[in-house]
């Protein structure tokens, strides 16, 4: 079972103060109302409803890509900004181009931040422990590594200055981006050992994946 979320870019950049009131939103909460709203606005006579989150067909994906330019998530609402040409009714009477149409939808209340256990049904139920701090550290490491390879950062010193972190800490955290894919998968799914924490990984990560699995545990 996989649970998908949209996470604030400010949070990924290590700036939680700028992440707003909803730093993380479940895809199951936000995707169906947005897709239904897009369909209803562009095809008000249609009867087709959005499917469950994560099962959009190609036509739905194309519709959203070609008509929506911006989504702003707030505590209780989401603002959908459409392209001007996607809404013919938005033209002004004098023929002047109108502002891009914006639609505001309500969102379900946010969930609490308490730690959760995921229990998989079956004869051998498996408890899962999702370590949000560890997942966030992995996301930051990958984001920084991508920024270095694409030239967004000159070096780790620039990353440290931008996020007000010690450069040595940035270098240690970057090693998280080189974890074996199966170890990353166990962390994201909450199946890692309880001893596998950010603090443990900051002590050092072997380069060889086999050594990583031996020390940190594999799937």
C-alpha cells in the first residue's frame, strides 16, 4: 500500500517557517476535487466523474496539464488558476483580455501530526513506522544533489549559506542520496528497522550497497 502526498517546496528547502499552514497534503484529499472541478468548468454538461486518486487516464492528465497553470494550497481551500484561453467566458465586454480565471475549492481538514502505525491486514500483519524526519532528510539530499548537478548550486558551501547550515552537515546529509534504492523504498514505506534514523545515517554511510544492507538492513 502506498500513500502519496504533496509536500511544500519550502519544507523541502529546509525552511518550515515558509511552508504555510498545510505543509503536506494527501493526494487522496486534493486530486479528486481538483479534477472534478476542472471537468465541471470546461464540460458543465458532462457526467463523467473523477476516479480514485492515482488512476487518472491519459485524457484527464492532458486536460489538467493544458488548462491549469497554478495551484495554491491553503489551510481549508485550494485555488486553481486556469489559462485564459481555457475559459472563453472570461473575456471582458470590450474585448480586452481578462485576468486568468481562479476557482477556489474547499479542502478537508488537515490530519494531526501524531506518529502513525500502519498495520497491513492478513495472517502476518506487519507494523510500519513512517519516520517523517528521515523521509524529509532523504528528499533534501536528493534535491540538493540534483541542484548541484544542474548548476543551481556552485558547491556545498553555497547550500550551507542558503539554508544556514554548517557545510560539514550538508556534506553528511548529501550522502543520503546514495542509499541503495531498496533501502530508500523500505524507509518510504515505513518498513525500516527502528534503529535506522537520521542520527544513525549521519554517522556515515558505506559506498557499497551490499555493505549498506548489512549495516542498515535490506527489504
